[in-house]
C-alpha cells in the first residue's frame, strides 16, 4: 500500500524578474534560466502542481492524489476543498515587488478562488545587511492612500534586517517584500493572489512596467500595521530538536535539527517535510528511504511511526 510510505515530490521551477541561480547552485535543481525565483516544492496549485516521484502514484500530481486518494490525507468523504497549503523556496537575487495578499473572504468574494494568502518565511540564507519590507507606517487609510499617491516609499514602508535562521509570520493584509540577497522557505495557504503596491519602476525586456493593483492593495491592507506575535517553543526528542515556529489558523510550522537517530509517532493527518541541509534516512515499517538537502515529501495518514537517522535540518508543517 502506498499510504505507509513517503510521497516524494518534484519541485516546479518558476522564472521571475527578480530571480537568480541559487536554486541550482544551492539545491541542485535544473533551473530554466538565470532568473529562476521560485521552486514550488510541495504544491497542488493549478499554476504549478508537484509531480509525485515514487510509488503507485508516480507521475500523478499532488492535486490528483488529494482528489482521488483523500485517505492519504485523512480527507473526509464529501470534502471538496482544495489542498490547503503550498511550500516554496524563493531566491531573491533582486528585491521583490512590495505587495499584499487578501484574506479568505476577499479572495472568495472578489477573485472567486478558495483561499486568501497568509504565509510565513524561514530565512535559509541572507547576505550581510539584507533587509525586507514588513508592514507600513500609515496610521489611517487616508494617510496610506496619500503616501502611495505621492510615492513616499521611504516614509511609508517598514524595513527590517534579517539573517539566516530568522522566522517571519506574514498574515494576509500585511504589506511586505523579500529583499535582495535573501533565500527563504515559504509556507503559505495554497493561493497565488498578489496585489502589487510598488515595483521600483522596473521594466521588462520590452520596456513595460509590471501592473500595479493599488485600489485592491489599499482595500485589503491592515491599517495601522500590527506586528504578528508568535509564541515559539523548543523540545528535544532524543537526537531531534524541534522548534515550533508558529501555530496559527492555517498551519503549524516547525524547524527540526537532527543529529543522530530519533523515532517519532504521527499525530497529524499528514506531514509536509522539506530538507534544508544535510543527509539522512527515514525508515517506516522497516523500509528506509534516503533524503538530503533539497528533498521534499509528505508523510501520509497511513504512517503511524517513523525514525530518522543522520545529520540534517528540516522545515516541517501541517494543517
């Protein structure tokens, strides 16, 4: 049965104007160009569904598995919701546009899609002095509109410096932008709605600026900005140190540091696992599978217990 083995997934590579080469040089993915910005590593989204690499479902998409084999995820009969989460690795060789995402209600009523976008970032690497945009300084909607209209970006945007190992929670309605020189793993709702507020007046090869979405951006932005407080806890399970990064409405995310051998029991409907660094094996019912930096997989609902052995770093998430 395929419900007692990892579901390994092939990343979907996405070119972006701000992308670079680190998805190849750091993770050894075959990138389509030197401007590859995103690897959708666990995705059932129609704009980039992951392909299953092993087992009886090899060659099918994660979306197929979710729809046709709901038992893998403990999905109840009659549940016709879309797969809820999307995991990406982003390589920002240049600044991303300043943007904001809607909540579920706005996404459904205005865009006709099932999910808005709350997300969070684990900083894999960052150049010295790297910074990102997180929030704004406007106190009222009128003040936000005025500062946007006048292009007072230095006064409006709230910037913070980041380093490897930092974690940032970004609820829907938060103005944000990943900065140049930062590589992150992003855990988010399965949504691809982005409203651009500012794009540094960049142009494409034809000299055209990318579209901005100022009216909708202002509609969905939280005013005034509120820092999202998250409570983090750390627990050691033998040779596995687990740090809970966030536990919120849409997802719970952990950082795991493995140094040796550790056994765990599954208590979730399914578990999403990304290997950020190192090498290890995962063993389920006596069968071992090698995993290494750049490997991404799902432990389905049929897995009751598993063991890990090696030296590796992970980001793990579940609904």
